[in-house]
C-alpha cells in the first residue's frame, strides 16, 4: 500500500502584494484571451430556427443568431448552431459539405483545401452534440463543439460559402433558409 505524503506546497513571495498582482494579471490575460476567441453572445439575438428531417429521420435543429436578430446578406458577426438529433461520422459531415458546395456550383481547389481542414478539425457527433460556426466582423470563422473551440479558418470567403450552405439564395433547402433568416 502506498502512503501519500502529508506535505503541502504553497506559492509564496517575499512580497505578498507582488504575488497578488501576478494573479490579477494572469486572470486578466486569461479572460482577454477567452473573450477574443468567442463572439459576444449578448450582442447576438435569435434570427430564426429550423429542423432538418430527411424522409423519416430527424437530422438536426439549427439556429441563426445575428446582431439584433435581423438578417441581411453578408451580416457579421453571426453564429450558426447545429444540434444533431442522431449520430453522424465527421467524414460524412465533410462529405455532405462538399456535396452542398457542388450543388451551389462553388466547388474549387480552395474549397478542397477547406474540406481537408474540416476533416482535421471536426469530430464525430452524437445525438445532442452541437457544432457552432461563429463568423466575426473580419470574416474569421471559428467552429465550436459543444461550446469548446475546435478550429478556425481565417479566409472570409470560407465563412460566406460555409454559412451559404444554409443561408445562400442558392441553398438546396430554401424552406430551411427561410426559417433561419426569419421569413418562414
């Protein structure tokens, strides 16, 4: 049987006020880095929501959040949330992304590079998991998996084209688009 040591270790400083200042600075830097990685959710409001069902299966529920809950093409920042209602492999999600881009006629070599990035960033989803896309004012796209950042793509066209799967006038699911942008 192993016996655990009773010794405790404490961080000390010959100048307690200096240690307190260091803790304050570290906490401030952490909060700034966290804030820089996520959109200000308080500034976004629900624009619309929709559910995708294919034949007999519910696939996902989606929500679009925008400033003031209003939609206009090119609006930034925005957040698109997808809550999955079934288990889906990450590779299948990436494959469907490619199919949607092809259907919209925007499949290029750059899109293939982005698909490779998505393959590296995304995880398999289970029922109840949420993948969110956040696009900031500069067009930088960040993906979150159940609220945790999983990857970014800095190219502004990526955000436009990826969100366009749901929001473009060329979407393959116009009724879903209408519901998301508040026209449904």
